[in-house]
């Protein structure tokens, strides 16, 4: 999905929210924000790009200014710790479920809203999780996904944020209990925002249940452009019967490639904005499971 006018204030709000958490003085904040406002897409001068690519440019300016490539590393560790503490509660939910795969998919999608929950207490997150997984998945999309899982021998799973990856781990474990495909979990090579890197994936143990690889992208892109990914990632994609894509950044970028990719893709994310509502028909903050599957030959 290419940049929409709605994306510009959203990106600017993200930028100032990040900057305000970095402990800069007022003069430095103003200077940095002025530099960000020079980005052509944020001045409505270039639309043929995705939000993720614009955010990459924003993030480059931020890390150049502060002199560190991963300013939210401790915050990401806290996110992983908080959600890992919920693991027994989440496992119990799955054990009691009549359809563990459906619940695991809902939990993985719900993890995409972690940014909204991370300041909450563990009890508040538990209660919110229990309530929100009652929302049904759209249409017949889950049935399609379930059927595709059962016939897939190789799955490439593009992860998104720290904390959220704990929910991804649950989904991977649940898939492997039903079926035993090879699953390759892809994380960012270069830190960006609160997205997961190899360090975060290892800290929650995803490397114990699937192969974890970096995407190989040489910049802080909070998305996936396959022509910038490593040969290892592209080899995994070529072998895949199914690609699972988590989060808005991965959707925005991979959606632009899916027509010529000729692969089965399932996008798992939360409807966080008006462009997603218009694209998917999903009300704000509702789960999205969108399948783009190839017709059998």
C-alpha cells in the first residue's frame, strides 16, 4: 500500500512521540523535527512510496542525531519481559480452547496492538486479551488459512515488534502441534522503532522452535522489500508454500510486491487507520486476517 494523505500526520505523530522519549533538550528536538519536515513525502512532494520507507528516512535522521542505532533496546527488552510473564496465562487459554489454531491466530493479531497496551499492568493486559479474542475473525478467511497451514511444508513468517513476537511464538508452536512444516522466522537486521531484531527473537526463545534469520536490509526499514533482503530470505520465500506477514509495515511493503511474487500470503494485523478500513473493510482496532492465495493450477 502506497502512502496516503492520512499517513503523513500519523508518521509525524510517531516521530515526535519517539523524539520526546529520547531525553533531548528543546533546541535539539526543534532542530531534529525541522530536519524530519524536510523529507519530501512529508511535504506532499513524493507519493510513490510506502509509509515504511518514509519512516526509514525519519529514523535515519533520529539515530544520526542521537548517535545510537537502537535507542529503544531497553524498552524492547521490557516489552518482551512483560508479555513473557503472561505466557502461562496464554498457554492455559490455548489448552482450554476448542480450536487452538484459531485462538493462536487471534492472539498473534492482537499482539499487533501491543503498542496500545504496553503501559498497562499484566492483569489489565490479561483482561483485555480475554475480551478481545472473543471478536470473530473476518469471513471464511480463517478456514482458508487453516486449510493452507495443513498443506504447507515451508512457511516464511515475517515478524514485527518486540513483545508481539511472544504471540508469534505461540502461533508457531500451535502450528507445529497440528502440522510439522519448516518455519523460517524473519526479523530486522537493522534496529528501527521497537521492531524485533535477532536479539529480541532469541530472548523469547523463538530460535528454539524455528529457524530465525535477519532480513539483510541495510537500513532501519520497518517493513519488507524483498529486493533489499538477503539471498537467504529470498531463498526461503521461493521455497514457501505460505508467507505469514505480521503488522502494518510488512503489509504496506509486501502488498506492493504480492502480485508478481506469485505466492500464498496471509497478512495478520490490526486495523489501525482509515486507509486500512477502506482497504480491508475492517473497523478501527479490529483484527485483520487477509489471505491472498494462488489458484491451484
